[in-house]
């Protein structure tokens, strides 16, 4: 098993808490539970090279797992509907630890119809798969200005 120190867990917890609160998100208030999730994220980071969701099975391939790299593509939809993400790392004011969040990963994704967004733009349109942020530019941003995920979490819209 991959070793993770308490200092690594505490440091990542503090970093994550600061970063997500700046973006208007909240970590689960149960610190012991949250730190166990963070430990699992760090184990997955060491094991796979990326922060695969601790509550889902990784395919051990970053391209295949992009939708479940924390924060996962389903986080905001889960927060809006259930008050927590699937693993309950992220929560909002509607959070109820008795309510189970369903798995969305294997559901058919809704596609935006061709040309529906920014019809007049000659630039490619990029969508953040985590928070839905849209931008028109040659390449996806290095980092989403809303939720902070990296460029590989953006998908190109066909126009």
C-alpha cells in the first residue's frame, strides 16, 4: 500500500480548504471523514499520478478517468441536487449526511446541439466539464478561472 504521512494529509487539507473556499465551495465539516478522503486522494495521486476520486474505481488511465479526477465532472450537479458530491468531500448548505448521492458516471451524457452556443464566434468554444464554464479562444485555458481544474478537463464544443 502507498504510504501517506499525516503531514501530507494535513498540508493537502489546508491547501484544498483555502483554494475551494476562495471559489465559493466548502469541504465536508466532518474533519476526520474529510481527512480520510484526502488520504485516499493522495494515495491515488501516488498510485496513478492524478487525484482519482476515492469513492470510484479508477481505470488507471488518466484519459479514461478525466471525469472522476477530483473535483469530478459531476460535482456541481451533485451539489445543486443533493448538497454534496458523490464522495461527500464537497458540500453546501443543503448537505444532509443521511441522503445518498447516486452515481452519475455511467449515465449517458447530454450533448449540446451543434452550433447552439456562441453561434457567431469564429473561435473554438471550450467547456469546463466540472463547472460548465465556457470560453471562446484558440485553446482551453491552462486553469479554469471558476473551479481551478486543469486544461485537460475542458472539452471542445463543435460549432
